[in-house]
C-alpha cells in the first residue's frame, strides 16, 4: 500500500546514538593500533655486520617477515651455519642464506666457495 503525503514531512533532527559512537570509537582506535603494527611490523634487532677486512663478500639483510618468496632454485643444499640451518647454492655464484633472530641473511661472493662463506658467517658480530 502506498500513501501519498501532502507536502514534505517534518524533518526529524538526527542525534547520534552515544553508546554506539563510543563503541565504534574504541573499535576504531583498536583498528588503528593493529594497522600501525601491521604496517610497521615487529621490532627487529640490529643485523650482524661483516668484519671490516672481508671485502669480497656481499651481505644482504632484511626482516625475515618480509621474506615471502621461495628461495632461488639453485639454493638446494642445507648447511649448518651459526648454530642454525641455512641453504647454499649448488650451482652458479656461491650463495648462502639463513635466518637468525628475526633477520634473513644472504651471502654472495664471486671469489669464495660455500664452505668459506659459512666460515665467514661465524665471524659476524
């Protein structure tokens, strides 16, 4: 059934439901905190550094929670490295990768072999 109205109805002033606003405000603050943590990520300790006399090894570090891609196909050999396990290349440029205390490490060297890279990794401080 459709009723026809004569003229415009009297506007009703809008009043926000205060309890709902408080609840939504609290939820918005909680959502903002969670979003800030997700964007910033967890706290990551300082990465280890190469000794100053090692110049022919490239060391790359980044937070391991950013490592969302599988390792390169050449990284197939498991290696014991710094009291943990890592992967080493079996072909191509000698490369060693591992994660430690929330940081992903990658060593690459055109002049050194994998056992030498593992030895140098033990020198990181």
